[in-house]
C-alpha cells in the first residue's frame, strides 16, 4: 500500500488534504479563541475614579462598557426625594436601601441621578439628606427594571429604576444610579449619616465567560480536518485494492492460459 501512496497523484492529493486540514485546524483555533469573552471593562479601569460628567451622558442607556465604573461628582441632594428600595441584604440582614435625588454640577439640563446613600434595617423615614455642596465617590450601576404594578400604599419600591424615579421626581435624570462609597463636604470632611449604614459594591466578576457554541464549532473543525486525511487514506486504500484485484485477475488469466497451453501440448 505504501507504493500506492507514493504515486504522484496521491502525493498531490495528500498535499491538498494537508492544506485543507491545516485550514480547518486554523479555523478551530479561531473558534476556541473566540469561546472566551473578556469582561466589557477590566477592573484596573473601573476602579480608577473618573468624573460622572463626561463618562456617561444624559438621555443615553448605560452600556456595559460604562457601567460598574467608580465615578465622582459634585452637587447637592434634593430634599424630600427619599425613596426606600426593599428588600436589600447587607451582611446577611434584610433591610432597605435609602435612595435620594442628587443634582449633579455641570450636568446638561440640570440633570440629576439617583444615589444610594446607604442601608437601614427598617422601612422607616431615613435621616434628612446632608445639606450643602457635596462630593460623592461611588460605583455607577445600570438601572433596574421598573415595577409592573406599584402599590402606592407601600412605603418601599421593589426595584431601583431610574425611569420610575424620573416620573416620581419629575426630573431629567441619568440612566443608572450611583452607590455612594464616600461622601464629603466641600471642605473635605467625611459625612456620616445617622441610622444609615454605608454600603460598598465591589467590581463585577472578571472571569472570562465560555461560549459553548464556539467550543462546539471548534471541535467540529477538528473533526473536518481528521475527515480530510481519512478521505485521502480511503482513496489510497481503494486504489491499492483495485491494483491488487487487477493483479489477481491477471494472475488468474495467466494461469488459465498456461493450463490451456498444457492441455493442447498433451493432446498433441
């Protein structure tokens, strides 16, 4: 069979099969490489504070490459805008988030944003918002979906939806909200709010996500590469078997001819 494989036509066919298999393997590698998706923004970027104004625009959806970012902003809380979001868990305990409207300095159209001031264990009236000019540093988070049906008798909201709060506060608002990690006065003094526990939300998980469909396609291309080489082997083997059958037929014909010649000699 090796002699058959060294025929010029099968050597050329082997070269074509190897080139084809190489292409399939390259496509497989590309599929495997595409099967892992990196997070939209890496932690070394999201943990470096940037001004909210300039990072996110009013009237636009907060996309994945903008969300989860530590932002800073100056401005003032709007009094009388406190809302409670429940239930929210802090250190294994059920309670509520205290959310208030914050007017951002330098924002177009005097836009505001919802700020999570902290957590408290009961759905009671929270302490008043801090007065005066403030600087807030916190994590910018995407808005949650609005409640389908809100019971006006309930002192709490189930979700933190910027669209729903914009209707409640009748304001032009940024999409998304900021979880305050640090609040300071204009002269740099830390603000402590009585009865409200400051909360911290860490960066989103940074592990790469696996797309199993790409993995399946990668395996499929490897199978195609193996099939290209197997097809070449089958064609060589079929040619070898045809050669063996032809040799056997020639041998049988020669044996028959020799037998006939011997019979004629005996009769003579």
